RNA sequence: GCCGAGGUGGCAGAAUGGUUAAUGCGACGGACUGCAGAUCCGUUUCCUGGGGGUUCGAUUCCCUCCCUCGGCUCCA
C-alpha cells in the first residue's frame, strides 16, 4: 500500500492516510437526488471520486465505494406531482439516466448504489435509537434531532449553533423545539409516498439515509466521506450528529473530502440557479475523455469555472495533444516485434521508467491531478521526436513509451479506447482516389473540394509524405 | 455579519523560503506541403491583488486592507 496524503476538511489540514483496517478502505460519497437531468456539475464530483477510488486501488487498497441515491425527498415528490408521475418511478428513471452517464464517463469504481427506500428498516432503527438515547424527540408525527444535545455540531463547517439562529432560512416550524433542529422522520402528507413507523406514517428526512446506510454497510466509523463543499453544512454536519449520536462512536469519518464547485461564468452551477449545462448533451458533443480531462485538469478542491464555447473546446485541443502520442505508441506496440531496428537512448528510457513513479507520487500528495497531467504533456514532448520512428522500436521500448499513458488510463480514465469503428471506409477511399487523380493532373481546386467535403463530414485528411491518411472522428463532431 | 476557499502571463491553471515561476490553450517563426491541415522544432526574457513586517533572500511565512467564489437548513 502506497502511503498518501489527503486534505481533511474537519481538521483543515493535509494528513497522511491511515485506514482503520488495512488494506480495506470504506468510502462513501453523497450521490444524487435524481429528479431531473444531471448537469456537468454533478459529473465533476463523480469523476473526482472515481479518480480517488482508482488511485487507491492501484496503490493496493481494497476500496469499498458506496454512493447513495436519495430517491425519496421533497424535490422528487414535488417534481413527480408536477408531472403527474409516481415519484419513485420518476427518481428511478433519472437514476437510470445517471448510471448511463456514469458508464459513458467511465465512472466504474462505485461498488454499490444503495437507494434510500431500500434501507427503511435501518433508517427506522436509527431514528428509534436516537429517540431512545435522548438525541431526538417526536413531535406531531415527525421526529427531530435535538442539536443542543450534540456539542460537536458545527465543527466540520466552523458554524456555531448560536450563529445559526439569526439565519434567514431557518425553518420556523412550530413542531420543533429549536430552530436548528433538523428532521429525521417527516410525518406523511396525504398523497405522498409514506411508510409505517412507530410515530405514524411518514418518510425519511434528508440526512438520515446516509448514516443508516453507512452504519449498516461501512460500520460506525469509516475511512473516507466525499461530496461537494456545498454539502458540508448542514448535510454532513447532520450526518456526524446522527451517526455519532446513534452509535456512541467517534469520529464517524476519518477523512472528509470535499470537491470544489463547478461554476458557470463565475456562478455556481445549480438547478435552483437555472444555469445548468446538461451532462448527457455534453457527453454527446465532446465525449467522455474531454470532459474527464476538463474536470481533472484542475485540483479537485478548487472551484472550476466553465465558460460556454471555450472551456471544453480548449480541453478538447489539449486532450488531443495528450492523446495523439499515446495512441500512436499503442498502435505501434500492437505491430512491433520483440526487437527493433532502433533503440531508445538510455536517458529517455530512464525518464520513462521514473515517470510512472513520479506520477503516483504526485497523486499521493492530495491528488494533484493537474500536476500529473502537466507531467504527461512533458512526456509527450520528450517522446515527440520518436513519433515518426515508432515502427523502428521493439516492444520493450514501446512499452516504456506507453507506460505513463497506461498509468493515466488506469487512474485518470484517459486516454483510452480505439477510434470508433466505421463503415464509411470504402466511400472515403473512393473519394480519396478521385482526389489523388485530381492532384496528379494538377487540378487542385477539385482536390481541395473533395477534401473540404470530407472534412465537413468529419473525416480528417492528411497528406503525409507520399501517402494520404484519413481518420474518422472518434465521436460525432460538435 | 459569521465560516471556508481563492486572487499568478492574452486566457486556463500548477508549484516553490533561493539559479531563467510548470503545463496547456492561443499567438508568432521554422521544417514539411501544390496550398492547407496534422505533426515536429523553436519563440512568447518585461505575469504572483494593494500596503506593511520577518529574512541575506518572499510569489511562498506573519499582519492588514481590497476584491471574487462557496456555505450560513434546496444543493455534487
């Protein structure tokens, strides 16, 4: 197991990671409330924690990564009512769309997506435990957590309960003893989904499913909890209060990781702000690798600004620069013999062998993906002079050239995948043959016209040396 | 107001108590090309919000001010 450091929000410091039960790592990330199409802000947390899980597994940790699905919640119910659809069916539909997007994005590291409604027995048991231990009280069919009885409340976010009271958004709910108390179990409203409980029919509060699920699956204490910074308060604060209040064990989580927000032109992207860019459409237009590149090209804790018509276009160019040598090397490797007619200089060979270690070491410092990507670009420059001579190299040398890119594919999730299969080959070949004839007789106007037509169809044409090469786009042109 | 994260070149975005402050995008020049594109080579020395302080030396550490973003019970 490679040692690494991670910034822990609770202690506000970068700490050396120490699993509770090595090599096992329990990792929980707050997932979606599926009630509408996911946007590219959601994609960021998914890719960030996917990268974390990939890295840890590469380093020898046995990661159990759980991402919950809040499928019963105010917003789901409200949207269902608007559309006249059963809320649970609605959330199921959007969850499926989320999974599709995750598959496309290469987010394959999540072991399990528990749904809130699948954990009602655990939720009810935890609520009852909190009531039994005097942490919570029932009132008018609902159950509330009594924040006053949990002094650590506010430590994660640096908020003090006294400071919260003047907050304009505190619910002035007569059934609560104190305004900062939050609901664990919400009394049923007619026509909405509800489940039987000792306090009457109702449904889970926002925060309780996470701790019911994690106590059940990961235990009273676990290693990593991730999520967006916007969830620090009150959501994660409430999780600590609930779990520690129920189990009597502390700390609930050893390392709190919070990713920075994706902003659109400087403002947080959020459904409630109305400034969202759809995840599925973005994947259609740019493909998963460009999007992953865009996300991981900034440190996960920094805010990341998205500028329409610019950010992803720039990411696409940069990604192409990175991916091209990788693909050329991999293709050459497939053709290469054991020994080549040329050999890499020792200096380059050593650089390549050291680079993979450097990449791991860089990520081991709080997941500095931007720095790792910079190293990969530099490698591209080192490798550059060999790109025209790859066929001269033997497989051992090519493996050295490929190793940093293989590392990137494993941990960052790009570059990967062969070009899309295409059945336009014969058509393109025929057009290029016509173009070659035109060029041969000096009719460049005709030759250029054919090339422009092909370019417009998404086929890149390159004259190299005496031959002409073409390539179909890896994905639909945007 | 309180809590947190930030302010770095034309743009995006790293890093560091010390020779020329990464990397990418863009731009420019060269090779190649019928022209282009792609690719390769090179250039882009005058960039660390303002003001103090510590230090032989600060962009980095400390204080202060200004500004931006996020949270302050909907949120990834």
